[in-house]
C-alpha cells in the first residue's frame, strides 16, 4: 500500500489556514521529498511526520499497525485513539503533548515513554524519538516521530520483576520452592567433587532432556552452544573462588530448538573452606533476548534514518548557500549592466519622449529586481547571525529609524507618538531593521496625514492566548498603531508570508518581504509578532520581546 499524506501540492485535503507558510522552504528542509518519504516507508519502524502546526502529514504502514487505525484528515499530534503518560497513566494535557513541545522548543525529545490507546481499547507502550525538521533559517517546519513498540519488553520486564519480587518474598518467608515454581525457574545442584548435576523437573523441561539424576557436567556442556562453552567454564571457576555464579548462554535442545538461559547460583563450602557444591536456578530468557535484539535493531534503523536525514539537510544547506551566492553575484551583475547601459542610452538619445519612457521603465524594473534580490538575501542571512546578543536601547533604535525617515515624515506631515522604550537583549542591526519596516509601513500605507502611536508594557508569557505558547517569562509588548489603509482581518497571518501582498505594486511599492523579515527577526529574539486591522481604519502590529 502506498504511504499516505494529508498535504498535497494544492492543499485540498487540509484547511487553508493550516497550510505551511512556505512550501518552498519545506522542500528545502526535506531536500528530496519523494526520496525522503521512500526512506520512511521502508523503515522497519512506525514513523510519521507533522507540519509546523502539528497536523499529521505522513505515516507508514508500521504506524497504522501500531495505532490500530488510519488517521483521518485534520488530525493533529498522534494518530492513536488516545495518548497517556507512561508514568502516571493519565492523558497528556494539550500544552504538554510531546510533539507540541518539540515544535515549540525546536529540540529533539527521546526516551519519554508513552502509552498508545488503540480503537479496540488495547494499549501499546512506545518509546518515541521525535526530531524537529529545522530549516537553515532556524524555523521549525515540522517534526518526525519514530516510535518503538516496547510492549513485549515491558511485559517481560514486569513479569520478571514480579517473579523476582515473589522469589525474594518467598525466600524470606521460607517458601522458596513455591516461589521458584511461580517464577518458572528450574533448580539444580552441582557436586563439585564428582561433577554430577542433579536437575529439577522444571530444569529438565527448560533444557528439553528427560535425565532425572546422575547427570554429568559434561552432559550439560554438550548442549551449550559451542561459542558459549568458555563462558560456562570461566563462570564456574569464578563461582568456586568468589561464591556466586551468574551467566547467560545459548542452549541447543535435543529437539534442535535454540534457547537463551540465565543461570544463577551460590557456592557452599566445607569447614576447610573447600568448595563442595553449587546450588542454583535456571530460567528461560529467550523472549527477553529476542525483545532486546528487536529493540537494538530499531535503534540502529532509527540511527541510520537520522544520519540520512542529516545528509539530506546538509545537501539542502549547500544548495541554499549556492543560491545565496548566485543571488548576490550572478543575478546582481546583469542588473547593474542593464542599469548602466540604460543610463548611457538615455544620455545619448536626442529624441525622445517615448524612448525616455521606455528607459524609465527599464531602470525602474531593474531597480525593483535589485531591491528584491537584496531583500531575499537579507531574509536568508537572518538565520545565521554571527553576532552575539547585546543590550539594545530601543528608544535609541527608534530615534535612529525616525532620523532615517525624517524627509518622508516631513513630506507626509506625519505625526509619531511614542513612550520611553526599554532596553532588551538582542541583535542591534536586526532590531533596527524591525523598527524601520514597521515605521516605514505606517508611512507608506496611508492616504492621509499618517499618525503612528508606539506604546509599551510588560506582560507575562504564560497568560497570553498565543499558539504555540510562549515560555513562562516576562515580555515587553510593543504596539505600533497607525491610521493607514488597514487590512481585512482574514489576512492577519497571510501578511507575514514571504512574497505575499494585499495591495497592487502600482499602488504601493515594495517586494512583499518586509513583514516576513519582521517575523523572522522577532522569532530570532525568542518573541512573537501579530497584527490586527480594519480596512480603511488602520492597523496595529504587536511585538513581544523577552524582558
């Protein structure tokens, strides 16, 4: 059966509001999506992926078998009927779901054992390995979850723990025989003087032999796997010297079946402190060994998958670096020549109103393309700032920005009202760019004398209705409120998507990258940005920065 995905190129199986903001960036993060999905499909482990909002986008047949069902379009976080904490048996709170935390923090989450509830009411214990899919620009595009089913192993461990507890209790109570029987252990006595072995009935059942007494140690060694016999020799010598016997070996029963056995014993000594016998137990641990091997295989498969994913991401990083080089050199050079020769042509043309108009359009288009390339480069560089954070006085930042716009403010008769702004930890050039974009938009998107009011207050992150939730700490809430053209509230998220425009380029200039830059800058500082507005009334941009 083909692997299933809820995300299509057209987005028909997913609400528009839940689509990834930038499918191009997602493809960069996954490098070769069909190849990536093919890898996930053939892995011998349950695996699925989600997008940045937690919507399930892909799962393989192993995941369906583990969940006991096939997820329906629109499901988030996990395809199971329910998910419980393994330590308490209680459902996860909405804000504590493992994958939700991975998407919020951008950090992998491993070894947090969970309990999956299947539609028939049965439960499976799993160990997830959740890894965020992080784009080179630092944004979390989604996550991948590899789930190891450890139900059988945990059942075996629980059974063994229960049997060991029963054995301990019975020993203390003087009912050793009942405890050994309950633990399905065989008992034996080895006479060190004669090398005679005296096994119990359960011991004979485990070994598959009907010898009742007078069995020689060499008879046991003949059943031990040839590669494990030295383990028995060395363990026996250690028991004679130190008083305790403990080993696990492979056993070939007379019927040809292979079993793993765990042997424990204690040595008894005579008055001369000579070892005379070893008394012990034997237990069939074949199933525990099998479960351990399966777990190791799953870990190896998971490690290989992660290595391949890392290789794909490295290729993606390399491709992005090549793109940046081309954008900054190869694409800019023809534009500079177009502008230069158009300028020379304009100076040497005698005639010409029509020619002048054509040249003006050439120069205008070339300048717009140059600005677009520069904005794309600025956007790509935000994710790899080499500068360290420093104390930035936002009042000084705003003063510098207003100085840059001094001429435009005067031309438009704009009024800027502000309060004293705080000092924050951040990247000064990025915060200057943030303020410049927000102030510039307030001046540009206006049809009357612009009014921009900037306010600031302190808020607590855990009290804000933001998804995903911000870490519980104090934030500065900066509000930029203008009286410009505003926008339809339905587009409050779309305006932050790169290259998205709500107005024609002929009416209002720009490249459609400015607000995407703002969001990336705010996220680089561990904050959040949102917008509200009303057409013909104005807009408010709210920025949250850690205090």
